[in-house]
């Protein structure tokens, strides 16, 4: 159920495929770094082959969490693909073979103690606190050098995951890296820890947003620009520490005078001649037309860093974030797209789907420099090799990023998590890492459209809490044997999302074990979902052209 961004859109923005081949290293367990795909649709997620029909009279709907009526300027509005499998003919057969593999014997050979020892090993830092992957990209460049210039031209990891009481990352000597971590409500479905992984996200704005008008780093300037970006994405006022607007030359609170501001007032209506401004060097760059501003769009140069991790267990038997990373994902906005250009992308998609329904997506990129989406973003990732060390993802492995970030209705400027950032009434105004404060105690958010509790609404339409209908633990926790809601559990969820988010200790251990077997196989191109049993009964191995999903009434995510 994926809304396929076509090759015509890619050609419109001058995107072509890069051909290259790298030597094979034993360290990467015969991972071949080239642009050859094992199947034509790595951008269509495995979740999109799920069977929403539980029985003749019962249908669930996990699809709406991604495919929905969009918010401007994302004109995708792909709510229609909740109703049909909109796939090209060449990808009607499900390529995600790992969904159907029985791993029970494999995980039986891994003890609880072994898997806990493994997930508690830090594969990002070495014993001296240095970033291991940074060193590997230099020492092993001969294996990853796509353009044969003896240099790594992609993102070099530079976060120390050492966040202060305002969420800012600091180097061992106390300097700012520019990264700022934020807590957010996990998107319903696979990204809830109960389905296999914990994760975190940090944002970093371009250097001009971190500097005063003289080009010097200024933390107060950076914080205000962060608040302005947050106001533009959320389209709402954002509280800030009191600041003298006379120093900035910007009326942040929009009260008509330069005084002491305690908030960034959202007041953006260009057609009504109401504008907003960044501060510091970014204000100067904005005046010169080098950086831009618009509602629901991040400025040029914005970066995101996303680590996906195993599940660990604390001394009280509670699930928490593990030190070991499964993946490290990176994104950077390299180009500004106007609202008109966003509309052109969608119009080209509509035409492509009509004129060439069997054409699959072509994606620019390679393992070294990542892959691009038409909306102006570059995505890159690192993943475990068979020994558990992080390595660059292959071209094919990185294309999976474009499935969610390049073609779903729920995305806000190709991003999903920032719009879900916790509000300013939260701990540290929502600017913190889960290791600073765990998820316990975070109240359940409500939907914008109808005021219903968001996760409760999701469970109402998808009782297992995952796209593969594989999480029987969640279903048993929130529904009785007759399928009726357990009101006491939903009441607890309203007060604490951890009631849903965190699995039991044994489920966490088993999910870790399943994923570890995929790592040992290096079979990521066949799927990464850690299912405890084969999905033969709940996922299609093949669908027919425009087959109906069984869902009759599409739902909205917002």
C-alpha cells in the first residue's frame, strides 16, 4: 500500500542512477557495494504487503498511520492506498522473504545472558570514548570508497550522545556539536519499542543558525532559531527564555515593539504580508535570499541523526534503550523546494501513475553519499556487519529510507518525528534524550481532528499494535478473550504511554535474538522486521494488480 514516487519525478529534477562497484571485504561479510538491486522495489516497505482482513467480517487498519490526508505543502494525500495495493506489476510478489522464515531454532541457540551481553556492548564508542565508525571510515576507506578518491565523502558520525540539560550534545571537552536531541511520541506501529527497537532523534541546523551576525557561535541565538523552526513546523507559539529583542533586531513576540520577549509568536501569512524572521547570521542570510522560511518546511542545511537500538533490561526488569545500535541513520536537506515545487512533484506522480502504472522508482545515490528524494533531502545509513560493527549501508539498503521519507502522506517536509516532538510543558521543554529521562510517565497525546487519544484510536483499529498483527502481547494486554477493550488498561495508557510502548522482559529478549540472527545472515535486503513467528497467515506473499485491501472506510492520521 505504497504511494509510488516514479522515475518521471526523479527525471524532472535531473536524477539519474550512478553505476559503481567496490571490492569485497571479509570484514563486511561479502557485502557488495554496488547499485545492482536484488529486486526492483526496496522502497516499498514490508508492512505494505500486510493482510488487513482478519476474517470475512473483521478488518483492521494499520495503514492510515502512514498513508493519510497530508498537511501542506505535502500534497500527497495518499489516503486512497489504504483501499488498494497500488503496486507496479513487477513488484506484486513480496520480496521480503525474511517475513516468512521460521527462526525458532536459531533463537533457541541464543541464551538470555548471551543476548544481554551483546546488546550491552557499545558499537558506537570505543573504550577511550572515540567514535568507532569515524575511525573505520578512515581506516577501511578502500572498501567503501565509491568514487575512488581515497576519501569518505558521506556523513561522518560526529555526535557524542552527551546531552546537557537543554538537550544539546557536547564533545568530551565541552564544545557544542550542534546536535540537539528531542523526545517525541513514537509513530504508531513498528517504531513502538514493543515491536523490536528503541530509537532517538537529534536535529542540527546549518552553521548560520548557530551564529550571531558576526559569524561567532552563540548558544542563545541558536536556541531562538531552534524555537523559530519549531514554531514554523508546528504552526504555533513557542516559549523561550526571556530575551532582549533590541539585541536581535527582531520582534519575536509580534507585539509591535522591541522589548523583552518570552515567546516566538507564530504569525506567518505571506499573502497577508505577515512574515517572520530568523535571528543572528541566519537573519542576514535570509535577507540575502540564501535561506528560506515557510510553514511546515525546515530551512536549508537542516540535519537529522537517528539511532535505532536494541532493547535492554534494567535492574528492575524494565525495558530500556540498549547501548548497541542496530542502525545509525542520517538526513540532510540540501535544496529548498517551494510550495509550487511540492505540488509539481505530486502532479507528476499522478500523471506517472496514470500513464505508466508499471514503472518502478529510480533513485539517485550510492552507499558512500546516500540516496536522494525529490523533496530536496539526502538520506544515508549505517548498519551492523555480521560481527556487530557498524558499516555503511549498501545502495539497496539505503533505498528503503525513501519508502517512508519520500512518499507517504504523514511526512512533514520528509520528516516524521519532529512534528511529534513532546510539548514545552514536558521535561526540559521536550529537548531531551530518552537516556536522560525514560518514556515512563509521558501522557498519551490526542488527535488533532477529533480529540481522541491517539494510541487508543490506533489500537481500536489495529488491536495488535503492529502492522503484521504479530504482537499478541499488546492485544492480550488491552483486549479480553472476546475482543472487548480492557478499560483499566486504556485508562493507564492515557496517563503513561509506556504501558503500550514497552514489552515484557521475555518479549524484549526474544525480539533481540531474532534480529541478531538477521545480522549474522546479513540478509537485510530480505527484511529487517524481527518477527517471532513466520507471517504466512497475516502477510501476502503475492498480491494482484490493484487488489482491494478489504478496508472500506479510510482513516486519517492527524
